[in-house]
């Protein structure tokens, strides 16, 4: 099986990570998504974040953080997801848009409500003392 290849925006405020829940889902993910044909990581991330949470990432501030892998949520066993994560500054007001039903702030203790790869990311951020 192929792996699912996604991008994600890590936005931390007050030692909490921005999370999102898609319509009809019961777990939280990190905002982001897949590249469209011909897009590089920055172009895809900017587009996905605008679509999902209505803000404009500032291209000159996009900074690679880390890449994480885990079993993809709601996919057959053995189907991994790879998420390449970036920090970036933005303009606008964060609000749920398109397929996103809710945005929230996640702490490490919230990992029981998150996708497997989000759990790994929360563990990593906690180990770096970036979140509580």
C-alpha cells in the first residue's frame, strides 16, 4: 500500500496547538492537507490553510519543523500517513471553513481525542516543551 502524504501547519499559542475537527468526524487533526498536482509544499499549505481555517499564511515565514509517520486514522491497517509539518505566521482570523466543523486548542492531555499521527506530534511538542 502507498502512504498518504500530507502537510500540516503547527500553530502554537499559549502552549497549546491549534487543532481541527472535520464535519462528521469525532477526532482532531492538525490543519493542512494534500498537495494538488504541480504544487510545492508552501503553495499547498497556504491553499489548504486558507480553505480550512480562513487565514493567509505569510510565505516568507513558512519554516519546516519535522516529518511524522503513523497509521492513518480510519484507513486499513498498514496504511501509513506521513505529515510534513511547518510553522508560519499568518494574517486573518482563525475560523472553521469548508469541511472543518470545529477549531480548538489542544494540550498534551487531549491526545486521546486525536488521530494517531497527531498523538505522535503532541508527544514530540511536549518533549520539546512547546506545549503543556
